[in-house]
């Protein structure tokens, strides 16, 4: 982490990141004498995204940071004054200047926990005017973060716990912060690392990355490095000209693979040597710039074997095009044969990393075969988290079965007594004619670190029963109402007000 | 605009908003003695998004701002040192500390101009190491901006030049900056305004908005405003109790509509009165909180007619659910009948605004009938702007027909002489066996303001011929190669290097 007081603060949303109708409504409330009325809003999903039966709650840390810092500066108030009617009472703007969130209360699902349709991820209560101004930025901070984390969790479920998942979607992100948010919450949802350096600096996400095709194509093979010598890994003995050593190995590799020694591209080999000189302990070859079989693979083997002579182990190779699975399987065979041929057993198990628009389907196919997978999360915005249907201030409880897996969530009115484990409860599934009975447990935790939230996400997912965890056509997880909440709904449907 | 030195600067990307592989490659180049080699990269779309035949170039202003401010601070360099190998030569980090973009040159399509597949939106040249670090942030800044602007331009083409289009997607955006970028470039692409206040403050986008359902539901009807009196619009004469006046009008309206006076929800009416007291010159009713026909519409009419008595004109109504087109048509009929009944001709033409997930198809249906439309841009990320195929540093020229509409774009090598209007050129469509001949013109403009870019976008679109402007199954706009560029491609395909 960088040596800043609060490095994440720079990524926070600002008070005017809100819809103008929130400000006009604020003026309406103020004019009606209702600015300080008690109010609450809730944020939840109506449907789980991506056709699954669960979502992960995320974004709470950003909300808390935003709320702590919430203050309208003079420039903010002046801007609002410029877009509201010119005869607006100046006392309204004085009210805005004095606003903060000291009277706002937030209750939330713990960062990284499971969320189900209708269960509030966030409940925000406080004076009506300020709560209204907070609604849009909090929605903006929670909705996308939860969606990204859910997507990442699905990819993690497909990949299994052992595969390494690297997110590298920054260049296609929705602007700078869209990328920062996506990288952060992909990590929370289960990815191992991100290529996004800023996410590392500001959020502590592990960063990873090696080289791209442009690095390979930038070398012609005629370049002369200022210092071609590489010292042995153990640090003792004389340095070796790595390019010359790789050239010697190339002849053996080509003979082994049945290739002419002129076939592998000399620029690609020069690029690999240059990269290996800079990263002798982390050498990775990008194989598909020219031809995987006639150039990338023999060049990688030549440089990796030259490094190996000096005591360095190449980390792996990456494929970024074509049939990733088939190529990876064949490359593994080549590695095994070359390991035997050249008596370097470590070569058998170097990583094969694949990338290039890996979606759930492609990942499922790959996950059976490969050791490391670099995916790019793909987002579909299908949920609708902003509309409220259930009345009143509510509390949510997660009810666990005897094996510890969540059975259902129950919503009740905030003033109802807290349910106790082992106690039988009558609850109402939505739309049901009759209540059913269950036994509850509950969950409440303080705001953890990003890495802790990531661990909680995996723990929560591991406890979800297989039929709810299934990504295609899952059994729908039930969210039910308490008797009193159901009665309130019934009374509201029958009449106009409670 | 707020009284800041450069209010947009706060929205700018930061130097570490890049992929780690750009930094590792930078180290590789530096170790190979190539940090200051001359380099160039280009950014273009491979396919036009959304199935159309054009895109709008956007994001250049953000790129220029980013490049001007580009400097790695101590904390940035320290963070990079923490994720690169511990034995990295300290001289590399000294090199990073001294980097800026003073030797970087950017050529670009003017902000808001038409872009076609393969034609570079941006060409960045300069020292290899710094150009590599810039690639990801510039892609991030241009790709999404251009996509949003293109989407907005398509919706504008569907709506026609007269309809008002309001963007209000912030709450579903990809994080805070995703929302800011979307609002800014929706405006550039042709929308009239945004609900996003920050886009107004930082980017000068016109902001608009009134009230949401939560405002309506927050009133029960029993509230007593501290000051229920409203002065006449002309500013002379005594004030009137607006709520009482609206109650009188309600009886007439209900009689006219054949409704019982108890049917319209009193809380909704109280909310309308509260809003009208705050915005007497900008009163708009949100009709669908309870029932459009039995509550929203009569309550709106009662308050609008009460305001009218005081000399104020209601601005309009908004619908946010249901069959928007059918309801809007029927509401227009009610307005006409009420205008005749109560002898208030202005009521005939108050705005009917609709919102709720309006995509291209829904907009096409609505655009035939309505006066104002509030849409939410929907994004599909289908383009692939990052991979390069054509070799060499290139220049692009737009060739216009005799009627001024673009015929095709031509790519040539940067060192080729600039084509002249009226001069016959031999050019190569991609994949063609034979060249064809055309006559060129050209386009080059300095960086304009956001509003000027928005005007340029509309002007550019108006010049595009109808078969290219068509949104479904358009004729593909051709991008062709000059003879010399084609020859270079041929030579590269034949051999390994030029």
C-alpha cells in the first residue's frame, strides 16, 4: 500500500454524485417542513443476477467511506443553487451547508455475505432530506460492486478452489472508476489477482501481469542489449550471455521438435530474452504472437532451458487466442516430452495460463484440464435493485439448517423480537396462502478488511447447499415474511394505509 | 460550473490506472536498453458497436487531460517497486520518476466525429517505455466514452432532432466514474441533459430532474406545511393556500372525469402540493405511484389548475411504468378535454415524459407519438478496440462524395503525401484483389468544448448517408487502404518483416 493516510479515500464518490431529482425532492421536503422527518430506505435485488439463486453483498466499505466524508462544500452548494429556481429561499442552502451523516444509521449485510432477492443489502435511516440525497450514490456504490462480486463468485465456483483466476478487464471498463471497482470486487468475489495496478495501490488487491503481444512484436532480433549477461540464480560464479545460451538451446529444441532452426521468429526470441533478463525468476512466455508451434513454443523452451542452466525456473506460458483447451493440452504433452528429453523435471509442471474473453461456459470447459486460468469477467446488468415493495422498517435473518447451510431468509418488522435459534417460527413465503414453520439462526459482523470479506464470501458460498449454488437453473432460495410483516402487507393491500 | 481551477481534473484517471503487464514490459524495455526507442500505438474499433455502420469518436478530452498531468509520484513509484522483483535496478525507478509526456505526440479524430472500423481514433507516439504505460489508461478513457456516445447518437437518430432525451442511469452505473463518464458522453452523443449532478458540476452537462416515487409515498396527506401560501406568478396580490385551492379544483376535476372525490390518494396530492410550493414555475407530476387514472392524473390536474389560477403553468407529467405509449396517448386526450372543459388552452400541450428502461426498440415506438422521452442508455460491450493488424504509422483521411456525405475512409502510411480534393486515388478495400479509384477530402480540427463536440457529432451524423446511418442492417461503410499501405501488408504477409 502507498504511504497515504487513507489511500482508498481518493476513490470515494463525491456528494454531488447524485440525481438532480434527489436535490429537487430535498427542496420539496424542506419547503414542506419535513427535512428532519425520520426516514429509511432499503436497497435490495429483485432477482438474482446471471440466472443464479444467490448474489454476494459488496460495496459496503465504499458506502461507509462515502457516508463518513459526506459534506457539501461551498462549490457544491453554489452549483446546486445554479440549477435550482433563482428565488429559492437562501435558508435551504444554509441547511445544505450544515448537512452531514452524523444522524444517519446504516445496517447492512456483512461485506461478502450471501444476499437473496428482497433481503436488504443496506438499510439507511436518518433525517428525510439527507437520506434522500444519499440514495443514488449508495445505489451506485452497492449495485455494481455486488454484481461484479457475484460474477466473480460464479467463475470461482466453476474453476474450483485451486485454479488461479486473474482479472484483466481494465481496458474495457466503464471508465477509470468502473475499472477500479471491477478489479476490487472481482477479488472480493473470489479472483486471486488483477492486472489493475491502481486497485493494488488503493485497495490492496494482489496485482499480476507479465507481457503483451506488443512487447514481442517490438523486437526484430537485431537489438543488442546494453548488458546481455545474467548471473546465476545462486549468485555465485560468472554471468552468462543469455541470448547466446538460448541460441545454443534453440538448436537442441528444434531438433527435438522436428523444426528447422530458422523457423522460430528471432524477434520473439529477443523479446523473451529481454524479458528474462529483467525477470529471471518470473519468466513467462506469451506463445501466440506468431505461431505457437513453430515459434512461440520453441523460443520459450530455448530461453527457459537457458535460464534453467543458471538455476532459474521459468514460471509458465500464456495463450491468448485460438482453441485454448486443445492447445493447452498439447503444450502440456510437449512439456512432458521435453522434460524427459532434456532431463529437467520441473519443465513438466510449468503453468499454462490462458486468456481471451473467458466466460462461464469457456471456463467450465477449461477448468477440467488446466492449472491456471486468466478470465475476464463479463457483466450483464439484469437486476433491478431500486424499487421497494415491502412496507415498514425491516430486519432480515438468515435461517440455517442443521448442517449449517442457509435454508431461507426471513424478513420481519424491525420492532419484532429477534428470533432465537431452536425456536419455531411461522413464516410466509411470498404469495403463499398459508404460513409454514422453521427454526432460525442469525448473523451479524463488523466491517472486515477486503481480504477478510473475500474469505467470508468463499465461506458463505461453501455453506450454500448445492441446489442453490448451482449456476444454471438453480433451486430458488426462499425469502419469506414473518406473520406480522405479512399482516402489514395484507392490510396495505386491503386499504390505503396501515 | 463550480469555482474550481480545473473542475474536470478531479475526474481524470491516474498514472497507475494501468495493467501491471505494462509496467513489467516497461522494465523489460528498460533492461534491454530500449526505453527511449521511438514507438507508436493506435486505437481503433474492429467492428462498429450495436450492429450499426458507424461509431462516434469520444474521450479525447479525457486523454489530453490525463497526458498533460501524467507524472508518477513518489508513492506510485514506491508501489511499483513493491510489486516488481526486489533486485530491480534502482536506476529504473529513477527513470520512472522523471517520466512525463513532453515527448509524446497524439493525433486523433476530432471529439464527436464519425469513426469507422480500422480507422485510428487515437495515434500515440513517443518513447517506447512511456507509450507502453499510457496504453491501458487511454484505451480505458476512449473505448467506453466512444461506446456511450455512439449509443446516445443511435437513440438520438431514433428520437429525431426535436424530442428531448434525458439520461438518468447513474444508479445502475459501473461505479462512480462509470456514471460520470456515461452521463458526459451521452450528452456528447446527442442527449439533452442528465440527472447526474456531478456531470453538471464537473463537465458542464445540463442537468434535469424532478421527483421520484419515494417523494410521493412519503406523504400521507395529514402533513401541515409551515407555509402553505403561494404568491401569484406576477408577484402582485395576496398569496393563496395552494392545498385548499387544489382541493376545490379536485372536486371539479373528479366530476369531469367521473371519479369519486375520495378516490385520488390524499398523500399523493399533498406531495404534488409540496413540490409545487417549492417549484411553482416547474411543477411536474409523477403519475404512477398509486393509480394513473384514479389518482395521479386527477391529483395532477387539481394542482396544475390551482397553480394556473395564480398564473403558473405546470411543466408536465411523467410516467415510469406500464405501457408508456398507450397511457401517454390517452393522457393527451384527457388534457385536451380538460383544457376545453376548464378553458385553459395551455393544458393541451403540457409535456408527457416517459421513463423506464427505454431501449432502441421502445424508443422507436414512442418517438412517433410523444413530445419528450427520458431514456436510459443500455450498453453492450461487443467491440474489440485493442488489437492491431495494419502495419506502420498511418494517417487516415475521410473521403467525401459530391453531396458532402462521407463515402469511405482511407488509411495510408504517415509518410505518404496528403491526398488532395479532386485528385483521383487508387485505393484497396480490405481483402480486395483489385484497387478502385476515388477522390478525397480531409478533416482536421482542434479540441472543441463538450457542447461543440456534441454539435459536431450531430453535424457529422447528419452528413452520413441514410444507408450508413441506418441502425439495423446498415450498408457497411468502407475503409480502404492506399496502394503503398496495401503493398506493405502484402510484403509482410509474404515474408517475416518489411
